[in-house]
């Protein structure tokens, strides 16, 4: 059961990450590549350049969702 929950949280986190990266590519190809390849620039872009109606929900789920999913995988 925990494995299924961890997979679900991981997929939701990946989708939120993908929304931010796609937005970066729409802004500029260079920003998109930097978001894709550099985690620190991804955080910078997510916190300061990313504009969306649900910005903070998407950013927090993309960042903490992966950690929660990996934690759920380890405690199973």
C-alpha cells in the first residue's frame, strides 16, 4: 500500500516539476535547458521567475513531493 502511495506522490511531483520546466522553455530555451540540467537554477526559476495562479502549490509539491515519495519507499 505504501508503495502505491509513494508512486502516486512521485508521479504528482514529477508532473509539477514538468509544469515548471515547460514554463521555463516557453520563456527561453536557455532557461529551459538550465532548469533541466541545473538544480540550483531550477530552484531560482521556480521561486522567482515562475508565474502561475497556483505557483506555491506547484513549487512546494515539486520540491517536497519527491522527498516524500522516496521516504515512503524506504519505510515500506
